[in-house]
C-alpha cells in the first residue's frame, strides 16, 4: 500500500480511505487487510480484471489520439511453444526498429496464454484447436469474453532430430513411434487434456517426458531419440538445421490461430504481427 501510494503521489492513509470508500460503494471486499499487508480477494480479482480493461481502453484512446511526438507503440503476445510465432515477433521488431516501441513476448503454458489475453497482459495469444479440444477451448474463451480466429489448418507432424532412426521415412505411425519417448510441454496446475499443446493427449504413450521450455526439448531430442508432435513449420534460423518434421499417418488436423478480446480492435503492431503470421504456410 505504501508503494502504491508513493506511485500515485498521495499519502498511504488517503489511498486506504479511497479504497475503503470504493468497497463500500460497490458492496464488495477487494482486499483483506492484516498486519503484513493486503491480500486480494476472489471478488477483488474479478474487480481488477474489469479495472484493467478500463485502463487499457484509456491507454488505447491515449495512443490513438495523442500527438505523434509523444506516442510509443506497444504490443504484447503470449503463445504456446511455436518457433514460427517467435520468428514472426522478431520480424515485427525488425520492421519497427526505427520507431519508438515497447514489445513483450511470453512463450508459456496454454492456460497462461488465455489468462494473459483476458487480463490485458497480452493483446493476442497464439494457440491451436483440434476436433478433440475445440468445444472445451471455445467454452473457456467465451466465458472470458475472448474469441479464437483461425490462421491456418495443417496436418500433424512428428518433430525429431535429423539423426533419428525414423527421420528418413515418408510417413510414420503411432506404431512406429512406440519404441521412442514422446516429449510434451508441462502445463503445471492446469494439466487438463484440453490444455495440452500436443495433439492426441489421451493417446497411451509407453514413455513420455515433460519439459518446460523449447530449448530443453530440442536438447532432449538430440540426445535421446525423442520426438514431439507439431504443425510441421520448421524455423531453422531459431532451432538450427539439425531437426526434421515427418508427417504422422493420421487424418486429424490442427487449426492454429490467435485469440483476442471480443469487440477490441487490434493495434497497429497487433495487425502487422498477425499479417506476418499469415505468411507462414505449413507443409501439405
């Protein structure tokens, strides 16, 4: 509370009084107070979510109508672990290198991608949908007043080291893969099958290893003949040329797209980022 008051250039008692008056006016308890400080209540979290939206709209108005000399373009994106989405972000930064900007990228868990967009930490989030998870993900997004917009539809590929015993095959089956460990991104507390970043999360894998980041996963692929499932879009500039993607012999497909807040237009940087993403084309 003291730090917040200092940032607002008011006294701590004045801030506490203002918050108390707000709580009385709304009829909710935003903070629980104790000798160690304050804790946000569940209802307080909901209130802060709406408050962030108000602040974001205010910032959008300011960015849209402030003088060009004072304007700094801002953009933040959250994503599942897609190297092409990271590469698109790099291209965006390169295009705007002569302008003032504030950019942020979060390569993270599925639930956090959704939460970051919901709570205005990110303007867009990059995720995928499938026949298995679409209804569940759409329900989650609708509850949070978010929407999913498709970028492209693609087949499912097996991503592995170029030295993997299966790397030269035209197609592989789950039977081919049964002798090798499968890699999956750890989803933490939100480990529902619907949040899985890989297709076929309910498949019975004989061996599975979970990792937290893309770099670790690539290292494991090189050292242990492991594999993961992906869109087939390979970014050698980021991951190197020591990997390959082989089609999985199955009919189901992935739908990769972005999520955003309903009724909120994308910023100039957001629109440009999406246009760069649309230039990527998966293998057919």
